[in-house]
């Protein structure tokens, strides 16, 4: 059974930083592009950033503030978030972009003063 477990979220002030982690089990991520997504209650889940073997691509709203990375040996994906804004408040999820699996529980990020 494939499972993604996200962690690292929390409450942070505007301008602050967080590092999210995603641990995959039941699947070896090395063969797939991986991505982070986010979703607010009542909204559709939206794409944040992806990483292939090397290349990365991010949504316009990221504006170079977030950096995705992967550790295939540990079967993990990370999202380093800086200069956080209140509009970044969401639940963040990871998944394989090229071989989507069931969604995990996500990790809540709240940006507020």
C-alpha cells in the first residue's frame, strides 16, 4: 500500500520559513516526478512545485520563495518555504506527479501574525 506522510507544518509569522517533509512508503520515488500541492477548505487542490530527476518547475505564486528537493535514498521529498505570506495558509500534500497515488493527510501551514 502506497502512503505519503507529510510533516513540518505549523504556525509561522509572515516573512517566516518552514521546511516540509514527505516520506513515501510502498513506492520507490526515484522513478517518478514528485510534487507538492496545497488545498484550503472549500477550494480545489492546487499545484505548488514539482521535481523530476533534476529539473524543477513551480507555480507562479511561488515567486522563487519555495524550493523543492528530493532524497531518493531516503524516499523523501522536501519543500523549503521562505518569505511566507498569509495567502500561503493551506494544507500541503505531496504526491507522485507522474504516477499519482492516494493522498495523505497533509500538513497544515498557517501564516499569521
